[in-house]
C-alpha cells in the first residue's frame, strides 16, 4: 500500500471528481491536504468531510495571485508543502473549429496556464521540502488527436510537455514532476459530455466505452496512480506520463 504519512499536499480542483478522490485517498494514507477550488463552498464541504487533515481555500487557477495565496495557505497550515497535484481542468466537446476564440482561451487558461502557475508558485516550498513531487493531471486525450476534443487534447498535450521540461529543469532541486493520463473516468465531467458525444457520433456513449475501454475508470483508480507518483515509492520516476485507460490506447480495434 502506498504510504503518504507526513506528506503536505496542495490539490487543485478538489471540490469534486478526481481531485476529491485524490484528496480522500491522500488523507487515508496519512497526508495533510489543502483542497483548492474555484468552487469555494464545494471545497470547504469536501474538506470538512475529510476531517482535521484537510483544509480548503478558494482558488481560481488562472489567477496568479490566487494560486500564490493557495500555496502560502498550504505552507502556513502544514508548515510546508511537498506535494502539488495540478488537477483543475475543464472540457469543451465540439468540432475543433466550432470553438470560439473565447472558448479556446478560457480552456487553455485553466488547463495549461493553471498548471504552469501551480508549479511556478510552489517551486520554492517544494524545493525546500527536499522531496518535492508534482503530479499534473493530463488525459489520454493529451497523447493523440481526438475529434470533438481538439482544444482539450491540445491543452492536455501541453500539460505533458510542461511536466517533462519542468522535470528536467527541477531535477537538481530534488523535485519530481510526472503526468497522469486517464481515459474516460466516471465523474461529472463525463456525465456532462455524454449528450454531446452521443448527438454527434450517433452511438450510445456506453457502447463506445464498452468497445474502447470495457468500462469507465473510477476516480479511486486515478487517485491510486497519483498517490504512487507523489510518494517516495516513486523516487526514480520523473518526466514521464502514465496512462490509465483500460487498454483503450493499446490496440487499433
Ligand atoms: N473525468 C475524466 O474522464 C477525465 C479523464 C482524463 C482527465 N481528466 C482530468 O481530470 C481533472 C479533473 O476532472 P474531473 O473529471 O474530476 O472534472 P470535474 O468537472 O468533476 O471537476 C473539476 C473540478 O475543477 C474545478 N475547477 C474548474 N475550473 C477551475 C478553476 N479555474 N480553478 C480552480 N478549480 C477549477 C471545478 O470547480 C471542479 O471542482 C481535469 O483536469 C480533467 O481534464 C478527467
């Protein structure tokens, strides 16, 4: 079992979905966690349910000052920060050139700039900890072109490359940086995209999932991978991305 005793973590987008599952597992394994989310009430509710190891802070990951404040709040609450999970993200599901410029910029700001700002502001405390670890939540979509998910796929690809460069540059500071690339996982994000995908593709989403990856992944499965990468058990991993997709990307059919 992956051990996170004594870890001091900041997790973005942690009010619900994957971020919430990551926070839950981190607490179970002994970490202290700061749940940061633009949905302040949701983050506070989730943190309250997790008990004294969890705190929450409002944070829009596109806002540099708010990200810096979330890092400061974590350091103040736990006397340091050694683990950053950049998880906050949004989806847009439509043909690539149906995206407006505003939609493109909003998605890139949250999914890419948010990850950049998280690492930039956490750098100091991560280095000071002597065992800094960053896990950036990318997507299987970041490893390929994906019809209907064009801007999303591009943003998640950027997350993989930011992670690799950060890993190489931060290695001397003892900071590891990895990315996690899940296929479809059962969260509100997937619930939201089902009607659009079904309307455009003309196939029931459940059938698509059954053929491609047998079933939806669970948030817990993504949390387990994240916990491993955050932990000292993953001490020789850095600059890599880890796919969890039930085999979706393994074969052509
Ligand atoms: N669910 C999937 O199938 C899946 C697959 C691959 C990758 N991912 C990625 O996992 C991450 C979490 O997805 P999820 O399925 O839990 O989605 P979700 O929509 O259920 O949760 C996303 C969370 O991020 C928060 N958020 C949105 N914009 C924010 C902002 N500007 N600042 C701070 N917080 C913000 C939301 O309030 C919400 O709590 C995302 O980066 C997503 O792209 C999800």
